[in-house]
C-alpha cells in the first residue's frame, strides 16, 4: 500500500489553483468544484475540492511539501518575492527538519520543508535495521550493485578491480542508511526496488544487481 493522493478543501477554487500553481504543482484535472495536480517529482497527486461553510484552521490536517536543502531557501525567497506571506519563517527544528509555514487561500496550513534522511530514518527511529553496517552501493555504467563487504570504506579498491564499468561506490551503510541516501539521490530507483533491497539485506546473499 502507498499514499497516492491528498485532497484539501477550498472556498475559491480559482484562487487556490493559482496558489498551488505558484508553488510549482501542475494542474491536470479541473471541474467547477474540483481540481487535481501532479507534483514536480514523484507519482503522488494533490487535489482540491470546493466545500460549503468554514474550513478549519486549527486542529486540522497539515500539508507538507518537501524540497531539497538547496531548493528550499530559493523557493522561500521566490514565494516571498511573489507576495506570499509566511506565517512562520524558515527555521531548523529540534527534530532536524528545516521548515517554513504558509497558508493557502482557504486557510489550509502548509509546511515547506527539507528533512533529508531524517524524514524516514532519524537517529531515534524505533525499529532496528536488519543486517549489519556492511552494505556498499556501487554505481556502474549498467546500473547499480549492492554488495555486503566487511572491509569498510576502503572496499572501493576491490570493487574497482572487480567491475570493469565501475564509476564509484558509497558505504558502508546499514539498511536504513542505504535506503536514505538512495531516496535522496535516486528516488526513482529505490521506489521500485525498496522491498527487494530489504529482502537482500535480510538474506544470506552477498550481491544484488538492479
């Protein structure tokens, strides 16, 4: 199961559409009472539905849009220059997320943030990753290879000799560290391979190619 779409309420559909297009979302469906958008990255969609009556501002769901660390500062400045008023300025929180808060025309609270590996794999994550801290990600001309190797950071020397199309390698990581760096750098690959990578980490196999 995966989260595919979030729908937020709107009073003035045109004003809300203009706001989310300014954020960078792409309008793909529109009717008198409904609009749906694609996000610039990933497969998730976001939609608006016109409602009657007041829209709750407190004790209501919050909407989170994630940016890279470099993108976030530029986006905040761009939106300010476009006239968007920020309810809370950009700040590093104690939970290691950099956040800035705005509200859309309907009053929905929106967090623009960067969390990186701390989004899913913070230091205080409660579950322990399977396996050991011995996973190396090898970037090759033909794709990726994950290797279990206990040599440590110097293992790249052996990988360079083993793989003729070797480009570089990263590691060692435990499973959470590996998934984290892949989700940041190559989200289109890790999404399709997440379950297989976890199964590999839990297995007795030593090499996984994809």
